[in-house]
């Protein structure tokens, strides 16, 4: 099973920004925001109890995923930081998962390819509550997550199983991204996302932003442009 680490409140509140903004609006916003790649959370695998029979003891598989708008050198540097930090944080364990703002790395001694991991998720809500019409905010959020998930699982989507978008809400704008691990099928991605949308609703409901992060899928929403909705590696 996994043991949990604590999440620093300070890091939760630091707004993290994105590069590669192409729009004038985004460029102005980007210059004023923090572009660090923050550590978010980790879990160490402390026993063999989750292992499937037949797995070779000592076999380690490394899985990683960069956020859809993080590619090239940015993705490689996140991976390098994350994997060395995971070795430090879980030195005597059978494996573990570490989440950074721009990537996720897992060391595992069992093969879980294609399986949805519902156990190792967590939610980091923004401190601020939604002001104004909370019901319409929530409705827009759920519609956007569901629309983006549908886009993410379309075959031609690049990067695959990822989508980001925005929606105007009166004077504000809601920014959302969704992403699944690449070992999931389109159906698995949709299942994982719908599960997390329901499972973590008490955490993110009425909040101005939140990250719901897991081993198999994640989503994030904010009232500021933390992600470039148009970015793509091509
Ligand atoms: C960005 O965040 C880092 C880490 O939280 C902090 O040390 C740094 O001062 C911040 N930079 C700006 C310009 O806010
Ligand atoms: C946000 O709303 C919750 C639930 O209504 C309340 O308990 C909490 O104090 C509010 N937080 C802030 C920062 O206003």
C-alpha cells in the first residue's frame, strides 16, 4: 500500500504559470506569474500487497507523464527532477509516485498497464471560494470538464488524452485542463475522469480552483490562465 505525504499549504497557493503563450492576453498574464515547476505530493509503495501474482520480484518499471503543455526540454527537466526526488523520498520502498506541477513519475515493481488506479489520487483545492452564482459556476465547470474529456479521447488529439480549454463566465474566465495516463484506453480515460469528478466533489466544489491528481488521470481548473489552451508540441 501507499503511505501518504503531507502537502505544503504554501505550495498550494503559489500560482504556477505556463510558457509558450501565443495570445497577447496570455503573454501579458504570463509575465506577471510564477513559472516554477513545484513539487506537489508523493506516495511511497511500502509493501508488496498490491502486486499481481507472477510479477518478477525486483523488476522496476518507470512510468512518467508530462502535462500536455509541457514538452521538450521542459518535460525532460521535470522528469529528471522528479525521478531523483522520488529516489530520495522513497529510498527503501518498493516504488512510489511523485507529482510535480508539470509531470508525474512512478516507479513500480508490478505491471499495472491499462488498469485504472483509483487509490492514489488526491485533491488540492484553492483557498478561495467562488463568489457570485455558485450553481452556474459549477454547472459550467462540469460541462467544460466533460466536453474536454470527450475531446481528449478523440483519436487525432495531440498530445493524446489531453485537452485544455476556457469559458467566459461574466467578467471572469474559467480555465480547465484534463489529462489521462497514456496506458489508458479512451474508455478508461473517460471512466477515470468521471470517477474523480464525483469522488472529489466535496473537495473542489465551490472553490475558485483545484487540482484533482491521480496516477491514471487528472484535471485542474482555475480562474486564471495556468495553461495555454492552444499549446501543442507541433
Ligand atoms: C516563485 O516561486 C518560488 C517557489 O515558491 C519562489 O521562491 C519565488 O520567489 C517565486 N518568484 C516570483 C517572481 O514570485
Ligand atoms: C468557503 O466556504 C466554506 C463552506 O461554505 C466555508 O466553511 C469557508 O469558511 C469558506 N472559506 C473562505 C475563505 O471564505
